[in-house]
């Protein structure tokens, strides 16, 4: 679920409703049918276009003794399913991909996971299996929390300061969507994050370009300080950031290591989502309660649009902007759209054609057009039928389905509140507001509201 920053009105509703039904045009007379239609097995399907694979040499064969030795070491400790997935990663070019922040390959980082100590409470074989499975089939990424076993209830309650740690409805959909995107588009970097976050240090360092946060270096530094993410400015162009999960994430990760049920998060999901929620919530997230504090959000769950965009930008080291499509009034009512659906569709498909996934936030409304729910999903592709109608292929981290789903344009476009897009896609269509400007505006509005309440 998602917390929307709607002008002067900030709305956060965690509905008990499931994700919306999937509506897919099945025939040419535009009649709609319900249910997912994307049934191909991602492991067996053709590898989709991936910009990271184009940027680096696509290698599908081990070419050195070091690579052979590392691969053999992995297969010796892996179970049957993991060996099968490793073989797929090799043949698809994922295993030897080196599109990571330090140029290490997926294989390098998997080898570190398998041969070096993990953080206390984690198991290297489980972390390896979880990481390999996610890379082979990113659609297994989910935001579904697991229950707290009885033997850990007392400890969990104490660490949660008496709050309820049995989370029924997770607010990590923005973080889970970013995790999915990292696994599908940047496998070597995903493996590097999995390795670092599960290591005894539970930390990943990443060097980013400050220009991907703001045009002006000082504005980029303001953003880093505002989000309270540990960093070291290298020069006027780059900064090294330190990513870590919150202190209670290890409890969740340990539980998912020994007591994971079907369709629940893996230990790697826990660590990734905790880390990205920490970034977006100004280092205030609590994995046990799925709640956060922070200066930019009045609510204690989820991330607002500005926070999600900052997190996506620093994780991918790309200049992402959030484009708002829906017009919402002060009563959280959908009253119109900022642009027409054809422009919306063009901007999304332009991003897809660049090899980018598009994380969108959509809304659900009641019969008065008042927003009752919000959620984040990822658009990963699109196809058009002979009548020109488009169907979007998506990943939803909250639908309990470990495969892609499809939505017709008539169903999805009216529901999209915002989309995270490369700046190049929209810079000629709209006046782009930099992240730091939006953040400062949000901060001042919340501070003003707090002062009015105090008075």
C-alpha cells in the first residue's frame, strides 16, 4: 500500500481489499475478461531486452579458471533447484553480467555469499538459494510478511516496544517494487546488495552521481542530508552512500530463514525492503511493526511519492522524476487528470522502449470518486492488438502470484496517480520539478500544519 501526498492533503489508507482484478482484452470485439493471462514461465521464456546487458558484454560462457572454480563451488553446495537456476543464469547472460556499482559480476557476489560468513541468524545456503531464485525468476519478489512464531513472540514484542509485530497488510510496496526492478534490470547489483546486506556488516556502499539527484551539487547534498542517509561527498560530482536495513530487520530475516511459508517474503526480500524503506523514511523504519516516522510523512506506514522517487533514484543511480497524472482535491477525491491518456501512454511506452521498467502508483476510488486505497506496481512491458488497444504487462508484489499479470489500457490508465520516469522521457512535455524543490515544499507544508495543530 502507499501513502499519497495530495497537495495540502496527505492520504494514507490501508484497505483490506486485495489487489484489483486483472482485466485483459481477450478478443477483438473489446469484451473484457477477468484473470491473469500471462502464463509463460519466466525461467523458460526468452530473456527480454535489458539495457544493462546491452551496456556490458553479454557473456554466456565461463572464460577463466577463476570463473570456473567459482561456478563449481556454487554447484557443489547448491540444491537441485538452485543448480538448475544457476545454469539458466549462465546461459542467459545474467550470471556473468557486471553492471554493478563496483563492476563485480553476479557470479562474484554469489560466490561471496556462499563462501563467507553471513550475519548472525542468517544461513549462507538459504541466502544463496533466495538470491539465485529471485534473479532467475524476479516475479517471486513479494511484500507479504510472515507470521511471528510463538518462540519469538516475546522478543518481537519487546523490540517493537509493545506494538503489534504481526503485520497483516504490508506498506512496503514501493520498496518491493524497487527490489523487483533491481533484480530484473540490474542482476549483478542485486546480487551485490544481497551479499552486502546479509554480511556481518549488513551494509552496502554505493557511489552515485549527484547530478542524478539535482542539477546543482548543493541541492543534491541538501537531499542527502534531508534523508539522513550516511554518505561521504567525494567531489562536486559524486558521493558514496551507505545502505543498511533497520536494526530489527535481522529478526524478520532470521524468522524467514527458518519459518518461511509459501508466498511469504524470503530473507533477501526482508533485507532489501527494509533497506529501501530506511532510505525513503529518513532512516526511521521498523521492520517488526512495518511503521516509520520521518519528517516528510504524517502517516506511519508506506512512503509518499517524493520519498519513493528519491529512493528509486539513489538505488539505481538514475535521474528519475515522478510525474503526477491524477488531479486530487483536498478531500482526497479524484476530480480529473493532468494530461490525456494518450500522452500518459506515450510517456510510459517511451520509457519501456528505453529498456526501463516503470513503477507506478495507482488509486482505487469509491462510488463518489474518493480515494480509498493506493498501491505500487511495476510496468515491465506492453503489447498492442490489431485494433490498436494496448495491454500492459506488470509485476504486482501484493497479488500472491509469482508471475507477470496483464492489464488493459482502458482499465489501468485511469487508475494511475503517478509514474516514475526517466527525466529524458518527460522533459519536453512538462516542466520538471526537481526532487529537492518538492521535498522542501513538502517539509514546509508539514511543519506549518504541525504548528497550526500546536496552536
